[in-house]
C-alpha cells in the first residue's frame, strides 16, 4: 500500500477539479491516476466504484466523491 493517497480521476470532471485544487491549496500529496488516459486503470477503478473521484487512503479506506460531488 502506498504511503500517500491514490486518487482515480477523469480529465474532465468538476469533482476531480475541485479535489485537485483543494488538495494543491492544502499541500496534500497524492498519486493521481486519470482513468481516461490508460487502458488498465479503468478496470482497477471499477473495483471500487463506478464514478470518480475515488480516493484510496494508505490505511485502506476508500472514499468515493469529494465534498459530496462525484463526476
């Protein structure tokens, strides 16, 4: 398991944009995986949810959406 959150996003996604902006502002490090730019990552993301953003925390917790928004 990574020591920073892994975030599955889409390139065009208002909720993903909000997460990126907020976490950048707050200095939160994360690994972003844009599922629309990879052949393998959409299937991995679908193991967790059918919408983005999907946040996988280092302790294994999974959060879908950001501040009540999904994309």
